[in-house]
């Protein structure tokens, strides 16, 4: 169950930077801030639950990695963020690191 909490925490981690991006538009400012704060709270709670069984370093690295990779993807797909082979290679390295952490769990 802890791994499910961690996966969900990572997914909710994607929501708060997106909310902050939304808040940059004057007509969405308060909605974006509310989304960001809500997603932060849910993500933090789920991370806390996951850390009951998963070591803190592993949980934190995976949590932030899911958030970083997901936010990168949202940025490229919906916000016109730059896309290049080097940036995708960086994301692939993040994913490789997360897989290595998961596989090295006792």
C-alpha cells in the first residue's frame, strides 16, 4: 500500500506547479493558487503515509522524480515548454534513477 501512496503522492506533486502556472494568468490567479495549495497538501499527506514503510531518501527521490517528469511532460504538451533530445535524455536519466532506487529496495 505504501508504494501506491507514493505513486499517488507523485501524481499530486505534478498538480501544484501546474496550479502556480495557472495563477500567472490574472483571470485564473485565485483558482490556480487554490489548486496549488490543495495539491501540495494532498501530495504531502500521501508522502507522509508512504514513508511509514519506504525509506525517506527513496520515497523523497521517487516523489520528486514523478513530479519533475510529469511537470516536464505537462509543460511540453500544454504550455509550449522547449523540447529537445537533450531534455528528453535528462528525463530518461531521472526515470532510470527512480527505477534503480526501486530495484535496490531490500
